[in-house]
């Protein structure tokens, strides 16, 4: 029983750290997805490639 008392605090701190890191990574992933959606919307609302001043479109 004394092993549990010794190891339990470390296990609890490890679990708290794991949940915190998981939350941070999930927030980052959803923020990147929202940014990608916003950029895709902005590009869709922009001018067509033929209307842009892009050297690639003039070839």
C-alpha cells in the first residue's frame, strides 16, 4: 500500500500534464483548421487566376 501512496502523486501530475498538453494540441489543430478555412474563403472570393497580375497565368 505504501507503493501506491508514493507513486500516486506522480501519476496524478502526469495525467494532469497529459490532459493539458492534449488540450493545447487540440486547440492548435482547430485553430489551424479555422485559419485554413478562412484562407480558402478569402481565395475563393478573390479574383479568378486570369484576372490576377500573376506571371504564371500569362503563359
